[in-house]
């Protein structure tokens, strides 16, 4: 479990009066209709390694990367992408992706990119299935 000091923007949001933290017991509510709540992914597990091998993440926001990682965690079978073929994050703004790379989110540009801020899990899944089809 993360400690508050590991996520400094929560304290900044609380100081500005626009957010905060809650450490009490609560219910997790599935808002996207999938009917499934994913448990935290254990760092350095085989699934964690596969996702981080396939994805080039550079300053991605949590909602965009969260949608992508949820799709990849639910992927049937091994991930079919080679190292760093899926690009995501704000640091890709203005960059042209290399041949063999595909972008997720509006921060990536070009014909091989899925726009959206963030793109939905369904759109990400369809886009990635199209790459694999």
C-alpha cells in the first residue's frame, strides 16, 4: 500500500482545498460497467514485467495509463508486443513515433495513434486488437 508521502500531489490538492486523502474502510465501486475490480498489480510480477516491457510510458497521466494497463491486464494470453512498441504519455507531444510503435492517448501523434484524453478501455482494446488482427 502506498504511503501518503509517496504521492505528494494529494497533499498539494488538500492544501488548495480541491482534494484530499481518505484512509478509512470503504467500498470500491465499479464505474465502467466491467463488473470486475482489479486488485493492485504486484511490482516485478510476471504480468507487471510484461506490461512494462511492452509499454514506453513517459509522463503518462494516471487515467490514461490506468485504462491502458487495465486492458493489458485483461488481455487473453501473452502480450504480443515487443519491447516498447506501445507509447503513452505527455513527453510524446510533438514527437513522431518510430516505425513499429503505436500511440495511446492524445499526447501521441500520427496515423498510428489512438486519440482520446483518456481513450476509453473499449477503444484501447479495439485499437490494440486491430494491431494484432
